[in-house]
């Protein structure tokens, strides 16, 4: 599990005493938290803050809010990347999250410390004030990538206004669904949006009953009747604007570009098993990967890592591609790949070169086990995950895709 980096700064002796109480409380609650206490020798407050924004996920000021605000102001970039910033007065009466309360977890840290220190947590974010579901908090807590910040804001605004938002999840779900959300079927989410269909128009109440139609035919010609129906249908459409499509949240590894009004939240669950001829460039590999993902309607944001044979661990093109997208690149020995559970498509040419008939499929499956919550030795079949795309090749590059088992939890 990745360690959370935090830092606490103070300005008086009373502030220092409270800072060490805070440290004790935080470390007791989270064993995976590393806290830097105070500034380094000769380090200015500005330098301390710059380092915090670059390396830490949580910054705590014990002192005045004004000092904290003026200090962090030059380093503010983005709510999705800035660290959480808390301010506590020296007497520990108030805990105030001033930055990244949702995505960075500032509100959660503040609520915890307020409870532990018998203080008052000063929470100002609207969804928290009204006890509403906050999609950015949910995404952050479940480690889901938010793809459209504008859509995330729109959904939050609609929820605050009292609307219900649709939701669908490809993975396993536990917990109770918040009342602000309503389950939708996969077919409904994947269906192309459209206006009123021809069938709906045919079933429109504008059409007269059979008896009325017979009477009308006696009085009017077929052409006059058609014109009348057309006028009535057009008038009806003008008076009744198209129904507003419900906003929705889609959680999964797929992305359907023709689905509008949808916020996609992507888990890190895709493993790319890859192989290539020596000398393939990062751009060539990137272009191939992007094309395959688009064809499969899969999101790049869901890619967890790259995997291959250890003979490729120094392959420049793969390393360039992995570096650009900040993806781990794991490799396996020939012996390890041969132990991968399952059946695979074999290539005699690849077998002659590497000693194994399929690199990309086997490495993708093994890498899923590396990133699972259980070891391959404990449960080989389960840890193998799910191969969702068999070997595909182009211009000396091969890849396969496997999906790691994942889930989300509602509180």
C-alpha cells in the first residue's frame, strides 16, 4: 500500500505541543502515514510549503488561517492534484480544511481530528453541509479517475438542487446506494441517445381512434388528413420540448463516446501485456496501444501497468511509453511465464526467439496477480484475473489485455 506523506508546521511552543498531539492521533489511526514534523534547519516557510505541494498529500498549519492562506497561495494549481491543507488554532478548538477538502480528503482528516481533539470541524463544502452524495469524494475514496471535471461539477450542482443521478457499475458493488443516485441498466447507458422515435410518434395520442378516423375519411381526402396529422404532430412537438436526459455516472473500464451527459469514473484495472521487435519507438507503441483501446472502447485512464518478458526490461520504446503515462513496467522470466495458468495462442517464431510461444497474454495475466490483494501462490486461478483481449499484432508490436478484479463500496 502506498504511504501517505504529511507535514505539520507550527510557530509557537503551544503550537508545537498541539502538533505532536496531532501526530500521535494521526499515526494511531493510520499506520501507513509518514509525518514530517516542522521545518528543516534553515528552511523558510515558503520552501517548506513548496516541498509540501510537490511531495505530500496532507499539510497541517497550527496557527492563524491568514498565515496558511498567504503561504499556500503561490502554489495552488488544481483541486485534483493539490494536497489537503488543514489549519488548527493553537488551542485546538477548531479544525478547518482550507484546501482539497473533497478530492484530497481534507474534510475526512478534519472530521477525524475534530473528534479526537474534541474540537469543532469547520466544514464549508455544500454537499457536506447538506449531507449530499459528492461524486469527487466518492471517486477519490475508491481510487477512480474522473474524466470530465465539468461534468462532475454539473452532477454535484444537480444533486444539490434535489435531482437524482443515474449510476451503473461494471464491477462488484457493496454498501447502500445513496438516495441521490438511482441504478440504471447497462443497455440504457450504452444505447445511443436520440430524440422521439418514429415508433413513439406512431403511438402518439395525436392519432385518432379507428371510429373517428373512419368518420374523418368520409369528410376529408387522404391528403387533407395527412396534412392535418402533420400539423398536429408538429404543434405537439413545439408545445412539448424534448425530455431532458438524466445525468449519469458510469463506473468501469469502458468509455462509450457517443453517450452524452455521462460522467465516467475509471478504476485502475487494465494490464497491457506487450512485446515488440527491438528498436520500436515510444510513439509507435503509443499509437498502437491507443488504437486498440479505442477499438475496444476502453479507457486509457484504466490502464494499471505494462507487462512483458524480462528480456524486454530495457526496451527503450516501451520505457518511453511507460514513462509518458507514468505506468509501472513489470517483467517476468521465461520460467514464470510458462507457469501462467490458462491456455494461450502460441507462435513458433516467438518461441524460437524467446523460448516461449506467447509473451503478451501470459505476462498480462501474471501482472494481474502482482497487483491483486492476494498472491499467485495462494490462488493461481483467481489471481490470474481475466484475459479480455487475446494477442493482437501490428508492425512488429503485440499486445494483450487483462482485467484485474475490482470493486467499489458505498458507505
